[in-house]
């Protein structure tokens, strides 16, 4: 199976929970004008099994 490569060219908060990589953007997290519901929807989760390389 071919694994994906993840590239992060901009700052991002990365964490892991339940075999998922969680990606959050600091611009969204620190922006006080955005509603909390939008901030929660702006995070992405990627299964750890689907990528092989992470480039920062």
C-alpha cells in the first residue's frame, strides 16, 4: 500500500489521539473574532496508518 506524504509549509499544531493525527491551525485558534463552532470544525484528523512521511 502506498503511504501518503504530509507537508506542512505553514505553522500547525499537531497532536495524536486514538491513532489519529490531529491538525489545528494557530491562525484559527488565536483568532478571537471567529465563533467557537468554526474553530472546532477547522481541525482535521488523519489516520496514522495512511501516511508514511511528515515534512515540516
